[in-house]
C-alpha cells in the first residue's frame, strides 16, 4: 500500500492559519508506507491545524513536512537513493529475476520523484502556506 506527498498551496491569513477551501495541488508523488514510516521516525513531519474558513475553529489537522527540515529530508532521500544503488550494485553479480528489477526501478523512481518534489518546495515555494502534505 502507498500514500502520497502532495505540494499544496493553501489560502492563509496574517496569523498563518491555513484554509482548506480553494487549496491548489501543484504536484504529487507516491510514497510507500515503509518509506513514510522511516521519514516519520526521523521526525520530519509536523501536524498543523487546517481551518475551513476565516474565523472558524480548526476543522482538522494535516501531517506536513516541517519547512525547517527540508534540507534534512533531502539528505535522507539522498541516502535512501545511495542505499538502493548500492544494493543493486551488490546484487548485480547474482541472477536477478525480472520482478525484482521492476521493484528496484519502482523504488528508485519513488525516491527520485520525492526528491524532486521536496526540491521544488524548497526552491520555488518557500512560504509556509505551501505545504508538503501527506495524503
């Protein structure tokens, strides 16, 4: 099973409250449950209240990447990539069945897509109202 990490622009107010209405998804990347768990264990995520409209009480909470930890997440993903490449190189001397190759390709693609998404957030959308949200 997998989830996704979505780069979402939320309307906000001067107090920094994010509003669910009229939010816009910029980009999305799939993330496996196991990778999501490892990132969560590294304490990269924070919970943030989400409001339906200005003046209303918080309706829910989102789990998002802590903007202060974007560099840490990029380093984590780079280490994941290197571990995948290393595992592939060590296994290259052995006979690899086609299903394992497809799994390796999928895992590398997932890490690369996530790295690109985090880089996009860091470079083009540094403001807090743009969140990398787990969904």
